[in-house]
C-alpha cells in the first residue's frame, strides 16, 4: 500500500496535471491590438506575501515573450491592458479503494463500499489574465489556466511559460475563427 502511494505521487510529480485553459470570449482577436501594458499590481499585497512578487514577475515575463512573438509591443500608453491574478490552493490527492483493500478471512457479514482515501497533498496554481480594452476600460476577454505547482524553481518557470504558451495558443485559435 505504501509503495503504491509513493509510486502514485512520483508519477503525479513527473507527469503533472496538464494545464487547463478557459477562454471566456470566443470572438476576441488579439491581433487587432498593437500595444499592451500591465495593470499595476497592488504593492501592499505584493510586499505582504513572500513569493507573490516573484510569481507575478515570472508570469509577466511569460506574457511578454508571447506578446513579442505576436508583434505586439509593450507601451506606457497601451491599447490593451492585462491584469494578472494568481492563486495557489492546496489540494488533497485521493484514490478510490477497491475490494482488494478490504482484506479479511472468513465470511464478510458487514457492509463495505469503495471510498476516497487521501494519499497526499499538492498545490494547484491558477493564473487569470484579464484583457482590458484601454480606450473603453472594458474587459474584452479573460483567460484562466490551472497547473500543478512544483517546488523546484527552474521547473516552476518552465511550467509557467508552458501554461502561458497554451493560453496564447488558445487565444490565437479564437482570433482565426477556428
């Protein structure tokens, strides 16, 4: 049992949870914007949370790379503003028990059913990108991606970049009408 739990957690860490992407406005076309900027963060919040500033910087860097690839430039007076929201939530990993887990000798004269058994915890991060038309101050799209959070800083940057890349691929598909 213990070996199964350790193996399962190792597989979870290696494979990870694939980034899920939700786009709220299917008609949004990123290509119609030539410049972008970021909504200024809440400095009081950033200073009160140990890893918040570093996480925000990593997401901003990933967004900058994707925008640069699309020929959209950073500007102090942008057409499109991007507000970044980041949450991290601790989740409980479970597995379902099977009849093999109910070891016994003799006759079973009691009720037994499959249940969810906790086998460990992990952290799930959610990044929300709000796209705001700066001229009208209107939210024109929202993209949400959820990803398994890893402790290794190098892998964390790779996973953030991969998740943001998936967001922008989904946005590209929306703009082409695919």
